[in-house]
C-alpha cells in the first residue's frame, strides 16, 4: 500500500498536459553528440568496465547513463543481472540511458510509453573539486531508488544539484526493471533460479557497482546510504531484509515506503493471470513464449492483467517478508530514517476519483467506508464525520492517510527495537505540490481546488529537484528546505540527523519522539527573518492527530 504507484494516468489526460511538459533528454542508451544544453564536456574516469567521459555543470560534475549490468534482453530477459561488458573506448556519459519498459504517465517526459529493455544504467553526480579521493578519504554516497509503484519512473527524475551543492555528497540514481519484466514470479522461473525480484536484484547489482567504482568518483564505499520514496522506499526496506544485500550500504532512508512483499502463493496467482492475458498458457513452453513476445505485447498484457505484479518473497535473495524481518530483527541492522507526509493518501484519492471526473460524494464516501471496513464501518464514520471536512474527498483522504500512518508506525516501532531509528513527518500543509500536480493545478480544475495538504511525494522537492523543476517555495519554506538538507546530510555523515544549528532529533526507540518538519509563518512586515519551525514531538501528538488509537482497535 505504501509503495503504491503515483504516476500513471490515462493517455488522454497525458495528452491534455503535453503542451506544458518539459521533455526529458533523449532515451538512447549511451547517446553520442554534444552534451546537454548549458553543460561542458567533463573528465574521463576509468571504471572497472572501461573509461567514461562526463559533463561539467554549475557546481557539479555528472556521469550519466553508465551501464552497471548487461542489457537484460534476449536470453537475459527474466534473468538475474549479469556484469556489463568491458569496453576499450571512452563511453559518452553525457546523456541518460533508456528508461525501463513502462506505460505513459502524468509526469513531464512520460507522455509516451517506454519500450526499452536495455535500461540498466546509473547516473553519478559529484560536487566540483577533488573527486579523485581514495577509499579512506572519500565523500559520503547516497544511492537514490526512484518510486513509481514498481511500474514506472527512472533515475533521471531526480536532479540532486542543490543537495550535493550544500552537502558535498556523491549522489547516484539508478534504473531497475519494472512491472512484469521486473517482478514476474512463476514456478518455471524459480526452476531457473529466479523469479519475483529481478528489479530488486538490479538494485543490488547497482550497489555492487558502486562498491567497486565509487572511490574513482571521490565517494567512500564504506559510507553508502540507500534512500528511496514510495516504491523506492519499499525497495529500501526490501534491501534491509535481503541477506545478499548485506555490506552494500551502511545507512538507509525510507520515504513513504512500506515493509512488505507479496507471498509466493499470491505471486503465483498473479503470474498465472498474466500468462492467461499474454497468451502463454502452456506450462511447458511458457517461458519460451514469454521471451518471444515484444516489449509492447508484454506491457499491454501487464495493463490488462487484473492482479498487480510486484515484488514477492521466495528466492535466496528475499527469503523472508520484510515485515517479518523487521519484527524479528532478521535484517541488515543499519541506522534508519523513516518518515512520511501528513496527508499521504490525498494524492491517490484525487488520482482515482476527481481526476477521472468521478468526484467523491457523501454517498460514495459512506459506501467506500462500509465496503472497506465492514463491521468497523460505523466506528470510522463516527470518527470522521463529513461535517468536519471541506469535502467528502478530504474526509476519505484523511481516513486513508490515518490508516496508512498506523501501519507505518508499527514498522517504525519494530525497526527501533533493533537499530537506531529516526522518525519524521512533513507537516508543511501549505506546501506547493510536486511538479506533476502543480502543473495540473496551474491548468485549473479539479486539481486547483482539491485539498491535497502535504501529500505523497511533496517532501522530495525540499531535498532535491524532482522532475526538473523548482517549486515556488516561500522564504520560510526555503529555510525548511535548508534544514531538511542539513538533517539528511548529517545522517549521511554521522548516522544521526543531529548537527550544528539543527533542532535536536531524538532516536525513536528510547524517546518515542518524532520530528515534525514544518516552515514557520513569518509575517512579511514583521522584520523577522524567515525560519523553519521543525520540532521534536512526543508520539502522543502523532497518535492523537492521526487517530491511531482508533486504528489500533480496528487493525488490531
């Protein structure tokens, strides 16, 4: 639930906003030609697979579209990632590699589907300066795992220029296989030694490449933080639970992600439904049939399959559900930051209802609550009366956000039993929405008047540029951005978000305190400087705001 896809929308809607889109860079892997606009040709770095020439931009250098694994095509489709081929010539690392196979979406650059299977590339961003440091003197490294519900997105969605300019960190973004190509689980695949986790294995292959090469870019392989949002945050928890990821990172940050995987039984059910849809029903020839299908056919079948295909338990790399792993302590015990935004689910309520021209009404609100909560529906309806909300949609978003918060808090409490854990919530309720929603609001209704609050993805633009755009933050919100970058940087450097000029952020396990991230509301005529108003709060305030006692009585 926490790793839900945030980005997909009908093609007709995507066409409606195409005129506003900032198109992404060319998708050809290892594209040749001049560097991107505003960039100069950069230095050549000798990697374990051959030399690569990057680009130089204001305040940082970048190497884009570097292959960390062999293209997963042909006989390597639905196989664990293999090492990339060595090269003797200099690779042009001035353009992004292709996005993995996925459908259209409302994010800029996603107006057309991607049918590129050759997509296992990463991007490295380094501050200007001496980036040739060795293993013992390198910069802290952050490896970002993108979200998109395990069906969409790419490493290039995130531009970390303001983060690395402020922190001095090395920043890596990665692509990984998505949808059916990344997570199909079948008995036949398990007989080959895989199934259900190819996209997660891609992430581990990228981390191994980082271990081998990041010192050449000035990074410290012994100080790697993995971080991700939504499906990327869930991926972080999956890697915490994976024995084959041990030693590949030293810290972890989970943004709006959950700790769970599908069971093998459920994954087999989804896999069989997919075989029926794609037309590969003979068990003896199913894999040959699948490998003979075009990416377009596989993507079309994925869209039509009624059961979602996502990460599942069952192979050597992921033998245990992450929820069980964090509960029992059987995970890679590194320090963790784990948090969310105040109104996580308002984005999804909008996406699934108002955005499609099917607004939530009083009647549909009650029907949804009764269908979802059955015998507990009256308790929920009494706790969330429509008279207390601006609209039925706002009420439904609050119900779903609070229920999600209860589940996330259980994982946070379990993590905190075993490893240093720091919990946060973005409470800046008047924040600009992330760019895809912001431009829909600019177009008009229904997005303009929808009560989003601080919703899914809204924390990311405070840390780095997401989807290539800077949002119209107030001066107070810019101070919050600086403060959040300070927290994240301190955690990267010292495994604790505490540092000079930052509010004290207690560990969660001992204090039961969490960090409320918010900007102040400084009057423009007051003469006071803009400021952030983040503060550590007792867990009782989070429990009261999100009605977690109610959800404890319902979920149990």
